């Protein structure tokens, strides 16, 4: 769990990728949580891509659902 939080923090930029304006620590927390934020300087919408889960559905459960 702590590794997940650490990896999220590393993905969050500290500056706006459009204008280079420094993001406050609070803005970085919001960006890490909501994955989207609007820069207060240039109104650029910063959206972080969400990586899909690597979990694959259990094929046995899918077969059982389909046979019912």
C-alpha cells in the first residue's frame, strides 16, 4: 500500500507542463487524488493518465456465468 502511494507521488508533476508555473503542495495532492487539475496561471487542464489494472478476470468464473 505504501508503495502505491509513493508511486502516485512520483507521477505527479511539480510544475504545469504548459506554462511551467509551480504547483503548490495542495495542488499536487489534488492532482494525485483526482487525476485532473486546472492550472491557476494559464488555465491549462492537467490530466494524468490512469493506468488500467493488471488484474485479469478469472476465466473460470466467466465460463460459469455464461453457462447459467
